C-alpha cells in the first residue's frame, strides 16, 4: 500500500530549561519546529537542539519506546518523548503549545535530564532485583508452571523509564517510599516460583515503614506507565500475598488496617471512618476502640477530626453511627463477600492479560477454560521478546495452559525470566534489574515493549 505523505507543519515547543550549575532559576524556552505531525516530540526537541540551540539537554537512545531513556513530562503528564506524536501532544497542550518538562520526584541534572541514579535506580537496588534461586540448582533447568510465568509477565514489560516514579504522590510526600517501579520489580521475583526468598522479601517490604503499605492507591502510576505494567496493581498483589498467604503482621499496622477496612465494608456496606482507626489499632471488632493503642491514636487524630467537622467534610451523625445502607443493598454486599470467601483459591487477575484471543472461536470463558468462573486469558507479548526462547519456560509458555488459549500464552515470558536466574550480581553492578532481556533488540517486540533491562545502557546519550 502506498505510503501517505503528510506535509511538515510547524509546532511550538516550550521546554523547561534549568542548569543547576549556572546558579540561574529554571525558565521556559520556546522554539518553533517543523516536522510531519506523526513525528515524535523527541524528534521535535532534537530538531530544536540541532538547528537552534545545541545546549538543550535531553536523554535518549532507542527512539522507539524500548530503552526508557526519554521519560519527560509532556503537557504536565509523564510520557516517553519518542512515543508521543507531535499532533497528539499539540492537541492536549493549551493553545496547541507543547510543553515539555523534566520528570518529577527526581533531581534535575540539566534541562530535561533527571538523575535516575539518585532516586529510581537506588530504589530498584533496594528490592534485590535478581532471582535468589532455589537450591539445589537443577542439572538442566527449572521447570516452572506456565501460569506462574504469565503471572509475572506484566512486571517484565517495565522499561525502567521512571514515569511512574515521576508521578507518585506518596513519593512526593515521603521521598523514602520504595516506590511503584521498584515494588513492581519486587513482584517480578516474589511471583517467580524459582525464587527461594519469597517470605523474606515480603517480610522485608511489609516491615519497612516506606514499603508496600506506604502506597495510597492514587492510581497515578497506573496512568503514567507507557507499558501498562500497572505498578499499583503489583503493590496490591504483594500486599495480598504478604497478608493473606503468609499472614505477615507488620509493625506499620498495614495488615490490621486492611483487615479493619475489609471488616467495616462488610458490616456497613461502606467504610466507617470513625471506626477505621480504632479497629486498625485495637482489633477488628466494635470493641477495638477500647484498646489503649486505639485510644492513643484517636487522641492524636482529634485535631484532624475537628478540622474535618469545622470544614463540613464530616457529618457528625455518619461519623459516629456509620452509614445506613438499605437492607437489600447490604445483603448484596454480604453476598459478594460470601462468594469470594467460599473460593478455595484467590483469583489473581493479571491486568496485563487482556480479553480473549481473537483468533479463537468466540465462546464463553467457562467453555474455553473448562473451569467454572476461571477467566480465560490472553497474555500480551512482554519482555521476553528481548531474549527469545531461552529455556523450557518458553515452551511451557507457548504450549498453552488449560486455562489459557494456547495462541495467547505468554509470548515472551522466557527471555528475561530465564536469564534472571543467572543475572545476580551483574544486575546490581549495572544498577538495574536482573534478567537479561536486552532492551532495544528489536522493534518487533511489539506491545510489550522492551522488557526487563538494566540501567540505561552506556550508549544512551545524554546530550
Ligand atoms: Fe524513548 Fe528509548 S528513546 S524509550
């Protein structure tokens, strides 16, 4: 088919400039560039740098959304500059001006380049981002259930661009929070059945005051991620395994808080704010409020409660008595709880697993899976493309599990996962993740993107 030629047109770029060494405050710098509308914002910035001002600082390498080097904020939202079309960016900018700023939550080195080492990579190292293999190491290879590899595929798609870190509200308040990217990476190994330290990893992340219970469910990381890794979802999965499977009771009160929240929604149909704090500290029952620890916490939060009342954010009656749902509605809530609790196994629906395989006959999930209520899943191609079929896992992934249509099983679960077993110290040295899924090996990696990778490679240019 003949290629449609689109004429070049002018776009206005406003770049946030800042050189900490200059002693000057940050400022906006505006340039007009001329490119076809389907070209990327990165190309626009590079044109401005090449033609007008060679001192513009931008980091990039692959230019195809694989290496994760070009993370910036475009019109206020985190994005990969190489993966954002000029016309799309102009549509969302005010007066069609495309504003480009450095990512948030990380110190600016120069203009659009942030210090990933100071924040992002430091946090990634914090979670021991390599496989601590079970011993003894098998003579040939580990045999891993295919569902397990599908399960971690979503986290493997991370290209370490830092977009989620940039927009994490919890990290803004608590810079020590381990953060969405590192915790998603932690799930990569917690979910891997070859790892020997699942309990130790979870205990560590649960007991850390800046660990898994520091996330406030703001969903910013979910929106920010250009690879649909759903970091918040991975954090919630870490929590569920820590609390429901390993019954870890953490010193941050996270487990008790979660239990109290769940109990209150069951009892009242909605959260009962006045009881939440006391139950979190004093035990998950009406009597919880009489526990000394609960009283102490209640006393310390009285100023906040008073402020809420004064500003009309709290209705005193509802605050004290809780919500009153119609009985039928409350029964429906109870039925949901019963339905879920009667299941022998918890369903973990990996959101990276999308819909149904279009190549297969349309049928109900039940028909295809052979197991009632079991969602039939299609795994998107992920990290693995990077490493290619590497081991038995690859075969396992492609053979098709009983619960997964064969054609859609984790197309790429093999590469990084398999190499993760041997990455170990090397990954640490590179400041990055275990697993050798080489970013940027081929644009054909498709939707999943570049996959698991180490720190931006040395050939990344910081210009
Ligand atoms: Fe944008 Fe590699 S240059 S992701």
